[in-house]
C-alpha cells in the first residue's frame, strides 16, 4: 500500500520537530516523492548521516510502502 504524503510529513516531524518539509508527489501515486527538508538537527553532519536520519524517521517503510524518495537536506541557517 502506498504511503500518503501526510504520513511521511508526520513521521519526519516526529523525528525532527523543527523541520521545514517540502514534499512533492512526483507521479501523483503516493509512491514516488521528492523532498527537501531543512532542520537544525542536520548541522555538523554529512549528507549520508543526514539522509540516514530521514530513513530512520521513516521506520523501515522506505523500499516497502514508499518506493522512491529523492532527498535533499539543508542544515537550518545554511544556504541551499
């Protein structure tokens, strides 16, 4: 079963309460998304660690209920 946009946003917000989330359903199918997440929690962390934080927030749903997610992370206060 596909993962609704609202559920993805909620899961990320639970893990990163200060996150600003811009989530786009690329195929209008609740299965292929692009997301830009800005959070102070990313400060001082490399891209791989930042992306791992998002995968952890999705609690194993990536690759199962959520087929594709293009991730862009930005540390709050940094330029995009």
